[in-house]
C-alpha cells in the first residue's frame, strides 16, 4: 500500500442519498454511482482496505413507515431490504470500475449475497476486495450508522468515514444558522451533544465507548475520500 496512508482499513458509511444524488431524492442515479465508484477505485488502488456500509433512505426508511401507521419493526425490515438493493447497485458500479467486491448481508439473501461472516469479511479485505455490508445490523430499531460503527469495530477498522451533505460537524445547525461554524476537531463527549443531524445517538455512543475515530466530511466534493485516507485535516475529526 501507499507509504503515506494514514488509514489502511476503513469503513465508509454512505447514506442512501449518496446514490440518489439529491437531497431526500428517491431511487438510484447511475451516474452518481459511477462517479462514486471511480473515486473509490482510486482509493482502492492506493492499497486501502475498504468496507462500505450502505444506507437505504433513498428507497425506504423505517421511521417514515411507522409514522404512517405501519408496525415499526415491519417497517424497519423493509428499510433493511432497501439497503440490499443499494448494495447490489454499488457492487455493480464498483465492478464496472474493475474493483473486486463482495456483498455481505446481515439478513440472509443467499442467492445474491454472502451472509455476514466477520472473519470472512476480513479475509476479503486482505485479498483486496471491497466488502459492502448490507442489511444494517439485521435488527429493527437500529440505523445503518450504528451498523457502520459496529462493523468498523468488528473488523478493527482504523476509522469510520462518515460522508455527509455538509462539510463536517457544526456548532449549530448550519441549515438554520448561516453563521454556524464547522468544528475541525472534537471529543467524543462533545460529538455526542452536538452531532445532531450527523449521526444518531446509538451510533455515536458506540463510537465513544470503543474509541473509534470518526471522520466526517462532505461526500459531494470529488477527492475527499482520498484526502481523508492521507490524513488531510478536512471536515471534522472525532477522537478521544
Ligand atoms: N434499518 C434497521 N436496522 C439497521 C439498519 C437499518 O432497521 O440496523 C432500517 C431502518 O428502518 C432505516 C432503514 O433501514 O430507516 C434505512 O437505513 P438508514 O435510515 O440508516 O439509511 P440512510 O439514512 O443512511 O440512507
């Protein structure tokens, strides 16, 4: 691998919106996927071991279903299945960019993906395959952010890369306060109180309690993933 890398094994959390291309957008935009895959191919070529956790919010979100009267657990299982659709789309795009991949799901869907097996996932990474984790944690009432934190700890990733719509974590909601300022470095405790809109508290708590470094940065800026793997201080760094 490249000698100047700061992070050698990463978990990248992509929300469903990263695949739909628009804020609150629905479905999958093939050109968004193509751009993302090209960027990931560059990072992969540096020798970075990449695991991806995909969200499903561009297709279905459990909370929305339950707000409309559905049973929450039932609705959450639908959300987990949505992440599988995104994972297969991401896999297709990566393979078109000549990056070898495996999809592992937390809910068995054995015709299209492997089941999640921790040791096997690590082996794939060591062999240079990008592993896409789908189905979240496999449990309702959780989020794919929590799945990303959990998988990152399980595979001993150096950091959790959380790609977002904004540049990082702000001291106030940047959508409401135009003078909100981005914080470049913060402690886990501060992150827990100010992470609103970036990550849910279950995911954030898991990162804090296990000292998992989080790098929050803007998804839409081409080259950002590469900047972060080289340790450029962009976005927000959350660490002990
Ligand atoms: N989900 C779940 N358990 C998990 C992960 C996800 O039940 O461990 C469901 C939940 O309903 C969620 C949906 O899957 O709304 C899609 O995931 P998420 O909202 O995290 O996707 P994102 O916001 O990242 O697109």
